[in-house]
C-alpha cells in the first residue's frame, strides 16, 4: 500500500505513528530521555562528526519528536519538518537561519503580535532591513522587493483580522527576485490549506493551536524541502536550542489524529456564528473569510478547503461594548490563544496584539473594541445562545 496516497485523516492518524516493535504496545512509548547511550566511542565519533545518522542527545533529535515531524511533513506534503518549543521558536529560528546582516525581509503588516514585535524590533538590531506591507495587495509586495530581499513572510488568514494573501501570486513575486516565501498557516492548518503546494518554501505553525487542539501544550512546526529544513536544524535549532520536549511532541501527535474531524466542526460552527453576528443589531462588522462581505472571500474559496474557525468582530459601542461583551459570556472563556476544542474569546488590541502601538493597530484595522472569537467544537446553538445573552447584557448596560 502506498501510504503517501492515503487521504488526509488516514495520514493524520498513521503517518509517523508506529506500534512499539519490542513490546507490541499499540501506542509507541514516549521517549522521555535527555540523552542516548552509545555502544562505543567509535560510534560516538561517527555520530558526533555527522558520518552516521542516529540519536546522541535530546537537543539533536528524539524518536517521539521525529514521529511528530514525520506526521506533519506528511500532512503538509513537505519533504521534511522540524518541531520547536513554541510557534515563536519555530518562526524566529527559521528567520534567523535564512537572514543575515545586510539582508532585507518583506513581512505582512498584520501578523501575530509577537511576530510583529520580533520583525519590527529584533531583526533590525542584527542589521536586517525590514519592510512591512499589506501582503493582500500583491502590487505592494512587488514594490517592496529589493535586490537584497531574502525572505517574504506572510500570515494567511492573518491574526487577528483574517486578511487573506494570495500564496501563489506572492510565491511567484518572491521567486522572481530570488527570495523565499514563508507562510504562517496556523489559522488554516494543513487540513484547510497547504502553502507548499501553492509555491511557498517554508510553512510555519503554532502547534499550540489547532494541531494540538486541546490547549495543554506549546509547540511549533517548520516544514519545507529537506535542504531548507536541514539548514534550519543544523546548526540553528541545535545551537539556539528551542526544541520541543518529547512529552509535548507526543501530545501534539495525538491531537493531530483528530485534526480533520475537529476542523470540520470548527468551520461549521464559525460559519453559523458569523451568520448570526452579521445579522445582529449590536454588531458593526464581522471579519470572517466565509462571509461574502469579506474582501478576499473569493480568494479564500480558491486557496482554502473551508474558511476556518476564527473570526473577529466589532461591537456597536466601541471599546466599552467589546469589553462588556467579553465580560458577559458564560460558556465561552476569556483567554488568548485559539484553536482549542473549547471556544475562546479575547480583546485583540490588549492581548494578542499588545506589541503593536495604537497607530499600528489602527492602520491594521484592529479596532479598540474588536473582539476575536475562536469557535470551539461545542454545539453551535450553545455558542450562539451565549453570545446572544451577552449581547443583550451589553445593550442594557450601555443603553444602546
Ligand atoms: N503564529 C500565529 C498565527 C499565532 O497566532 C501565534 C500565537 C504564533 C504564531 C506563536 O505561537 P506560540 O509561540 O504561541 O505557540 N498566537 C496567539 C494568540 O493569538 N494569542 O495568544 C497566542
């Protein structure tokens, strides 16, 4: 049987997952070890000098971590992948490995707050030039390219306003100028979007989100060609050291087995909630790629299998109304992060995007009263009822 030809759920369950060959344990044990005993010094020398593949030390490789890497590579249609301690560890290590003093980075001007802070404040300290543009306008990306541009970095759909960037078009622009395209595909997951198939060179994930799905670990993923991944692993990941623990890798591998099933429900729930919000008298604007009102709805339809579980919306009454709504929900939890089985709500300006100045947030369309919802997999009617009762409380409180 050609396992590469298996469909998504079969790959999510089987790729990288092995029964234990020694004991027959259905689920392979987690290799909780920091180091590996080597038979003799001759082999230690071969491993040390890279003349032989094998495990020598936890920061250089671990079988449980390898299993996760194989699983994600199979889902992203990548030759290889590399797991990291968090999404930020994946992003920063991948960027440091591909940029050096004097290089130029073109990045989206609406991306996760900590990534925004990293490219705005940290990369320039290493004499790496950065231009941040609206990557949904491919002409702006073209104009931003310079002779020293080495990487174009996009997030699609982007956090928190769900803007969509045309991966294929931006990949072409990057490649024409000899640059690489990095895509943070956290919001979409490989179930809804596979950037490498559309021409991207590196795909990144905060595995903390949908891949794990249960809100109990942090993790990150970098996937791409073997050459690019090997270059990031050795020496950057090994020397910078932001590796994932085997326990966390095992949790993420377990979560991925149900990714397809969960995403179906996340997407169906988000669509129902977005429809409800669009019709609600207290809502000014809904940002969800599945809505026809979304400016890149048609592109999302082409680029993604479905529209995901994330949305942002502006409540009538601005900041006070947004705050009151978040304080009034009962089933939905006030928490940053996203992609968990349970629904989470947050105030984007002060939580996920606190690293941006007010001016930067205004330019990005992150309104002071904007609310972001990560639709979980509870029955949609409960989530809608919770939002409805919260809206009624806001209306009463603000006398709207
Ligand atoms: N990329 C995206 C699109 C994200 O949303 C996040 C985290 C990261 C990367 C970083 O991943 P981490 O290091 O947290 O695993 N997003 C968060 C958010 O919106 N609220 O809290 C974290």
